[in-house]
C-alpha cells in the first residue's frame, strides 16, 4: 500500500469518525455542547470548531499547491479564512455538523486524487501567527490527520463524561482484511 492509499484511507476514516462523533454529540443539548468543561477549547462545541478551523486552514494552504491536488480543493479555497485556532465559526451545532459533512466530503475527494510524487515536495506556508515554515508535504499531511484524531479523542472523553458512548474508534476497523494464505500460516502469534 502506497502513501496515497494510506491518506485516502485516513480521509475515509476521518469522515466516518466525524459522522459517528457528531451523531453521538447530537444527543446532547446545545447547553451541554457549549458548556465550559475545562477542555483546552473549553467545550465540546469549542473543540469541534477548533478541528474544523484547523482543517480549513490546512486545506487552504494545500489548495495553493498544484502538487497537492489543489484543484480538488476549490470549494475550500474560496471559503472565508479563519483568523484564529480558537475561533468559533459555528455556535449552532447543527450548522457545524452540516459544514463538517461538506468539508469531509472535500477531504475524501482530495485524498483520492493525491499523487504519490507530491508527498516529498516541500510545502512552504505561514502558520496562524504569520511564521514561515517549509516541511515535506507528506509529513504535514500526516500531522493534519493526527491532529484530527487527537482532538476527536478529547471529544470522545468529554462525551463519555456526559454518558454518551461513541463506540469503537480504532482505525484498525477501517483497514481491509487480507485473505489468509499459506505464507500467513507460517506467522507465529
């Protein structure tokens, strides 16, 4: 499996986990979602907004690079750019859920179109504080997906504290099962 296939898998995992997480969160009241529970971004809604904001910032950076299949991100490129990582773009959970679905569909289309050759190319960008960076695109893309998983884990904990079970969140469930072969029979558990 090449890196392009791995990132396409991560795009699908991201989409499916967000759907599961948001569906679980929808069982809470707006007050419960917005309540400051001492999380890094204060609330469940604040944390979900943060992931959406960070995803938008990264995707807009990626959209400027032809090697990063930027043409697939035209809808994201035209969105209003967030100004801060703690910016709350959506105070209404239903509106955020709708926007998240659209963004995740874009991520899936984009990761399916990525070209293996682009992953080692340098990605030059400015962070949200205006500092310049230059890093390998593939490693930055890995960070993009890791960041989402990190914060979804936080939200899963916050939901659990409210008595809401998100279910199994392991990436392993999204990895295709291989057929058993004589060669695999020689593997010792």
